[in-house]
C-alpha cells in the first residue's frame, strides 16, 4: 500500500489506483487475445491456455484489490468534511469505484474496466484539486507487449 501509513505520514497519491485500473484493462485485453482451445487441441495447448488465463485473472484480482485499498485509504484518511463540502460527489464516487472494481474483476468486459479507469481518474482529479493542483488527462504512453 502506497497511499498511506498509520503513523500518519501524510503522503497520499492516487497514482497506484490509476496504474491498477490500467493493469485491469490490459489483463482484459490479454484475455480477449488468448487463442481458445478447440475440441481437437492437444492437452499441452489446453494446459497453456488455462495457465495463462489463470495468471491474467490473478493479476486482475490483485490489482482490483490494490485499487480498492488505495481508494479506501485516501477517501477515509485524507478527505475531510471540508473536502466533501467542496466536492459533494466524492462519497458517491468512492462507492461507485468500489462497486465497479468488483464488477471489473469478476468479468472480462473491457468496457467495465474502462469505466473503472474513468471513475478513478475523476477521483484523482478531485484529489489534486483539494491540494490546489491542476491535472491533465492523457493516454497512457505504455506500449502493450
């Protein structure tokens, strides 16, 4: 967990949640690209498919949980009543993110993962506004593969 320690250190940053959301999208892409075994596939081909699918799903699970943890910590430990007055949608947005992360981890619909990223980006923008900073959305420059 990078958002916070219980000292408290006062270090908060939503970037880990954003990276986790991007990772969930990438795992859905990799799952969609996996060649499916056929009835005539050799046992080792089926085994390779199952192994890759299991690994991709495990990574999705781990990153969805990390994302939820990061969001919960920032929401619960950083945001104040004054922040909530300035950004009255923060509580509802947090609830939506937690629900969407569960939905994205349970399936392989890339649209669900993209919606999660959109919500996390909105959360990050609100976070940075509370610090008096502006943020800019731009596509990830990471190259898949």
